């Protein structure tokens, strides 16, 4: 079951410009349908096979977000089912997404995942790699760069989390001004999860990825 009280509280905390992505990974389709019936349309998954299976079983108007590390050999499994890939964490992955999208004659919405945490387990591109991508959009004709994603350090130090979110927002603003001025599609900053989404909202999030507060611990 989903926590409707928590869901209502989260919705009450979200400004109109911030989208809730309900992280439904590892949850069965009937629980996802319960969240759908409560009005959620954006769901996040981190395993290609799970996203594919659920997309085949659940309503067609769901917007599926891929939020986990994506292996290049699994891209074809989701490329025509996913609304937005949040976790493009390397140039190699971006090139492969572009190549597979060209084969299908589709344009895939992507966020560039930036490494902002002080943890080796976190993944993402460097600021230099992100700027390299944004400076040469013609290389990726079948990818639409829609913004940035980041994961803060796993810590109780809210000041550290806030500084990491601020760093990513500054990079987003720089890229917007330098490479995407007037480009409406470059608009998303995906930061914040169950434990830090309020800090993320304060620091420019346009999407928050919330799982355990809605679905309970896994």
C-alpha cells in the first residue's frame, strides 16, 4: 500500500513548477497502479527489465523515468518506452543512446548526471564532460538534452547537501545561459529524494525523486 497521508504532505510541499517522480522500483504493478489511481503519472525505475514489464502492464499515459545506472547493452530494452532518462552518467552511454535512438528514428529525452557528491559509489560526468556535450549538440541528433541530474552525498549534514545542490544549480544556470538560451526543452533540474527533497526545492529543483515516503522502505 502507498502512504496517502505522506503523499498529500509531499504534494502540499511542492511548488507548481516542481514535478513529483514517484520512485516505484522493486514495487509490484498493483502498488504502482494504486499510486496511479491517487493521481501520480510520473514513475521512476532503475532496472530496464522492470520498467519494460510494468509499462506493458500499466496505463499508457504513465510517464516512465529511468533513474538508475543504465548499462549500454540494456538501452534498446527501454528506448521506446521511457519518457526521460535521468542518469546519463558518461559520454559512452550518451553516444550509445544516440546510436540506438537513430536506429529507431526517435529522439530520446535525457538529463546529464553530474558527479556532485563526495562518495566514490556515486556516478556522473564531470563538469568538463557536461560542458563538452552541451557545446557540441550536433553530435547527438537523436538525443534531447533536457537538463541535469545529481545525487547529493548520503549524510545527515544538510549544509553539505545544500552546497552540492547549489553547485549543480549554478552549473545548470551557466549552461542555460551559454548553450541553451531560449531553448525551452533545457529546463529540468532533477535533485532531491525522500530525505532531502525540501532542500532540493529551496535550491532550484524542477523534479524530485521520492520513493520510500510514498511506498515505504524496500
